[in-house]
């Protein structure tokens, strides 16, 4: 497995693969890898000849008050996990290598980013779409894999790819959970033992809402209440709980089209997201 630090080296390696007729699968991550990330690497492996994983804690998607400096990192472990999954290369740029001091060109999706995490984290998705398009341009990957854990991100990137005619095929992979239900996230590391226990109210609320939906409930307010009731017995602080259309992320009162129940909840200082695709 090759490790690459420079954008130019990465572009060069990918051109080399392409000249040899090999297809490329890209898995963008911020590192501190867990089983959710590894599932994406497996999806890429199954669809492309060569797999490149990027590990980059992208500063432009963090707000000034957010956890950029504290974001968990463990590079030796990440590299071992990538190698064990059969990744062909890992791209590990520095922020300086990705952003020139006078960097001034941004990709902004202007509709889907107005709500949910976009409303709570101004500028977040601009950083995401910009870095993801840079990674697409550097690798010219055939396939890129994103997780449904970050449902809004997946939909925003799909919209960008469609709107800007990016020649990549996207795979949106299922959300992977811990054995007890908690959605896997690098940020789970920040939870104290008590917060980790309380955070189960989020996944349990999602499962309870799923059960109602499977029993035929189509009123968004009932599903949202089900989730908020699960949280009400804990110290979880609701950032948002919403049922929205998968197409345009507008709030729905009746679930009569592919929808998404999405939530962001603070447990202590740690903001966790979880969701349920209602299709
Ligand atoms: P991150 O490193 O958190 O930026 O995530 C990198 C990629 O992994 C994104 O496409 C995420 O949606 C995906 N991902 C993170 N956690 C999970 C999970 N629990 N299940 C599936 N995909 C995930």
C-alpha cells in the first residue's frame, strides 16, 4: 500500500493506474477509522480495480467554535486498517498542501445545505463540497463511496455531482452501528461513560420510530415525537429532529415520498447525528 502526502503525487499515481486501464474507487475520510469506514473501503474494493482512501481532517468544514483541534487522530492504526482492508493507496495531505494561502475558489450547493446540519453548522457543507470536488479532480475516480450515516452530506454530494456533471458514480453505503445500536462515529470517543450510555437513547428512538413506520405510521410528527420522547429521559440536548423529503430536504408532515428522519443531538459537548431512511 502506498502512502502519499502530495496532491501531485496522488494525481500522478491515479493517472498511472488509468493508463493501465484500471478503474479507481475513492473513499474520503477524516481518519480515526472504524467499522463504518471499513465497510466503505470494502464497497470500493468490490467496484473498482484500485482503491484509494483519503485521510484528511479538512479544516474548511469546521466552524471556528468546533472541534478541529481536538478531532481524534491515530494515523498508525488507520494505515494498518487500510492495509488490512486491501486499500492500494492512502492520501494524507496537510492542510497547507490542499489550501494555498490565497485559496479563493469554493463549491457551494445552495439549496439542500440550508437546513438540518447546514443550518446548525454555517459553512460546513461549503468546506465538504469543495474538498470532495478537489479529491474527485485529483483522483479522477470512477467510483466514490460515502456513508448514509451522514445522510445530508451524501445527498449534497449527489446534487453537486449531478449539477456539475462530475464523471463519477456514487455509492451511498449503509449506516454501520455498534452492537448496542449507537451509530459508529469517530466522535463517539469524546463521550464519557455516562454520555455513551445516554447516547443510546438516540439510536433507540430511531429504532422505535422505524418500528412505528413499519407498522404503517406516516405522520411525521408522530415519528419525531417518538424520538424526542426517547431522548427526554436523558441529558441529550436536541439540535434538530426532522422528517424531510429525500429529494429536496423540505420538511414533510405526511410521509408520502422517500423521506429521511434525521436528528442531531448533543450529549455533553459532543454532537451526534443519526438518521433513518424512510423509503
Ligand atoms: P468521516 O471520517 O466521519 O468524515 O466519514 C467519512 C465517511 O465515512 C463518510 O462518507 C461517512 O458518511 C462515512 N461514515 C462515517 N461513519 C459511518 C457509519 N457509522 N456507517 C457508515 N458510514 C460511515
